[in-house]
C-alpha cells in the first residue's frame, strides 16, 4: 500500500478503536487520516475515506471543528472550555532551548510520534509533559512547536476558566475537557495549570476545590496513551506532589543564557537592522530578560521604524530594554541600576562592567552622544569615583 508505512500510526489507532468498539475514535482518526492523505497529495484516497464515513453515518452531527466534534462548554455559562490554536497560520522563529532542554523535548516527541504501538501493548497513561518556569520563557511557543511537529491540532484550556462559580460544576467541566481529548486527535495544552492543580493541603482552599483537584487527577489517569497532554505553570511551587507524578516528562524553562539570547536577537531582528557587534551589546544588556521580552523589544523597534521612517538605532533598543526593566526583580539588577543615572554615571558603570565590550564608540551609540563626549563623560565618572 502506497501510504502504509507513512500512516501506520493512524491505521493502528483506527484498528484499536474498532476492536474496542469505540466508534467515535474510529470516526475521528479516519477523518484525521483523510486530512493527512490530502495534505500528502492523495486527494483520491482522502475522498474515498470521507465517503465511507458519510455513508456509515446517518445521524445528525454537531458543527465540525476539525474532526466532527463540538468543543466542550461550561455547563452553566455555555462558554467554550478550550480554544483551537491556528498554529499553521503563525510565522514564528525557531524555539531557542539549551541542549539539555532539547533532549527532553526530542524524547517526548519521539515517544508521541510512535504512541500507536503503546495502544497495542496496553500501556496505560497519557503522554504528558509539564513545563514550568518564569513568565515569558517560551512555554506557549513550545506547545505550538510540539503540535506543529506532531501534525496535530492544538487546543488550549485556560484552567482558571474551568472553575465555575458553581463549584460543583467544575468537575463536570474537567470531565468534559478530558472526554474531548480522549476522542479527538490533538495536543491538549493546560495553560495556567496552577489554577486547578494547587496543593490539596492548602488550608486556605475550600473542601470542594480540593475535590476538584482529585477529579483532575482521576481524569488524567483515565486518559490512554493516544492522548498528548501538555501543561504549563509559572508557579510550580503551588502544584500538588500527586500532580507532579502524573507527568512523565518535566521541563524547566529558564531565562535564556548568553548563547540563547544571542540566538534570539538574531531570530527576532532582521540582519539589516543591527550589526553583530551591536548584537553582542544587546546580549549583555538583556541578561535576566526572557525570550518574550526580547521579542517585545524587536516589535517595538519595528513599530518605531514604521512610524518614524528612520532605521532603528542601538540607543532605541537600549531605551526599550530600560523601559522593560521597570518593576522587575533582581534578575535585571544591572540594567535597573542604570535607571535614573546621569550620562556620566551610566558611562562609568558600563565601562566598569566590561571595558572592552563598552568601548567609547559603543557608549556613543548607546547614549546618543559623540565618541569624544563619551570619552569625557566616562573619564569624568572615574574622577568622581575617586
């Protein structure tokens, strides 16, 4: 068969669903296989599969959301509990991770791509990855990357929205969410995970909410290996230890190191906008900034370029970085220390930090002054210090 080897996973899932008399699974994965065949350039086979589906289904079906299933909704408000992310329409730079982080991601992807064989071997439990770390370190971008690599739709559940004002309805919402994931070929992304997976021993929480955590754990346990589950939190310290144990893969996303920041600046800024030497300055100045922050700097520079009709300059990037350091913590203490300083003091502090990197020519660019003035200002700062 022409596509036998390329689509053996989908065929295995369909057979598995048929043997278990799970008609929804058979329908969903057959539709999924038809889509993949069409994308692979075989519309004839795709049409034949869809014709079989149409001829064997004489009942009215809900509005199609990609695989013939309706999105789960809150039982009281009727608002959708999840949303589908159109990752195929997003143009994003490559995800920047350290080698040890890529090792975890690649192992997860390798297992997820071959999970059909886990069905036949009766291995229990979903294939799940928990991502944790400070805001802006790339958890959502990585979720999109994983879905894109697996060729699956990405559905995002913001778990604070699952918690109904009627607490008794929250467990029903969770069950509806996992029922959808169990029968739909997709990557389920549980964003803001700490909203529902808090420590059950927290004396500040209501007893009903503690039962909700138990309900979440039970539903996660009930998922089979055909389900791909990602979760993300900025507050891993709030997670219950039993929740941690439900995730076979765990990934800490940290603030990018020097090499990662350099890659991010190259990814986000066009080569015509900035030189390699200026990149080195931005790498040093952005210590303690997240990938999301670096992306925001590049967006603001691009908007300035559009509105002012002038090329972006290094002093503009320096100004934006200083602005983004407002209200931030110790991670950005160096840039925060420059805030409110005179030009002389800033020149002196930058020279003290790295005299070779912050040459007088570089100071002139950063501070928007002449090279001669940069020299005088830095010398003046030295005299004041003495």
